[in-house]
C-alpha cells in the first residue's frame, strides 16, 4: 500500500516555500523565509472517532518586517470524509488555544475520486445569529488541470501534476512533462530522487504507456531528453537495489554487513541477475557463493 501521508509530508516539508509560492502566493509574498521553523507533530485525541489524530505539518513563519509570527497548518487528505471540514476546525481550535497565534490552514485533497468539490468551511448558525464561520484554503488536485502547471518552474508542480486531473490517454505525456520540468530545475540528487519517486509512485505506466512515454521524451530537446533519461535510469536502479535488499532481508533475515557491502557494490546489470537468481537460493551460503562469482 502507498504511504500517502509520508510521501506528501516529505514533499511539502522539503519544498515548503515552493508549495506556498505555487498555491498561495499572496501569503508567500509576505513571508520572511529565513524565519521558517517546523514544529513537532501534534497529537490530538478524537473522542468522537475514538482514535488519535496527528497534524500533518505545522510551520511557524514571520511576515517580513514583523516580529510576531503566525502558523501555517497543512493537512494532506488522501480520501473523502463527510465531516472533514469539522475536523479541520477542531484542529484549528486546539492549535489556536495552545499557541495563541494566527493560523493559516491549508488542505491538499489528493484522492482521485470523487470529483465533486470538497467543503472548504465549517459553520454554526442560528436564526439571526452566525456563531461560527471557519474557512480553510483547499487545494483539490483532482479538480486541477495539469496543463495549467506546464510552465511552472517549480518542483512541487513537477510532483503534483501526477495527481491532477489526467485523461487516461494523457498519462504518458504527463509523466514526460513532470520529468521535463524536473530536468530543467537542476536540483541536487536527493531532491531529484524525491520528486521522481513521487511521480513514479502515482504514475505507474503499463508496457504500452511506457512506449508512448518514450515517444514523448523523444520529442524534447536533446539536452532535456538526456537529463530525463538520466533521472529515470537513476531512479529505476535505486528502486531495484532497494527491492533486492528487502527481498534478501525477508528471505534470510539479518544479512551480515560484509554481505550487504558486496551487494551494494554490484553494478546495475548484476543487481538484475541477483534479483532473479536469489529465488533459487536455499540459504545465505548460496548468496555468498553467488557473490564470489556474480553473474550478469
């Protein structure tokens, strides 16, 4: 199963500034980004649901020229929930009570279905009296067109296009465009892998789509083609190595560090051979013998 919470939290924490600049520029333009401070996770007991809830992301920032900061609270919601707006108000009320600071609440709705607009407010009213009207900024990805983000030189756009409204026939094109944007950003290796793995997780192509993806990459400028294929190859090798390590641990339990080092040093073609051959290994001794004379 996909760990949506972890993937979105990694993305938004790593590219918090870029996220605000992309979706709430009116707030981003006022922030002194040198003041950013990520606060510890907050746990709240939900008595109505009988379970604990965890705030996804809470960040303290200051507006330029101001001494008093405010909080940005971001929730990534991967499924539709009837009473979610009310839950956001509960979060707001408890955070406001604890920190006594202004709070800017944002929700990223990341599910594929339903396509209907999600509620963006929670209110309590009586005849002649409005007791409460709570609103939050809502970013519902499945109602956004990926085409509107093609010219955004922004790593969050490169990632989240993979979760926007995409016609089935456009899936290979969108993946190529996500990686094209990523290629032009020239991020460091770790950040490049974060974005490319996000895209690969949410845009898994079948064999026929992979052929169309290759055709779309072939239409790019030569320098962009090379960078896209470099990113894709790098991520593919990293994912395969990670999978082999997990298979070895599951098959043999704790693998000696000396053996892990030998496996990590194998070139990509031998990793592919090991992934197939380990299915025939009876015990760790077979693995050690294979490493003495690796195939591939």
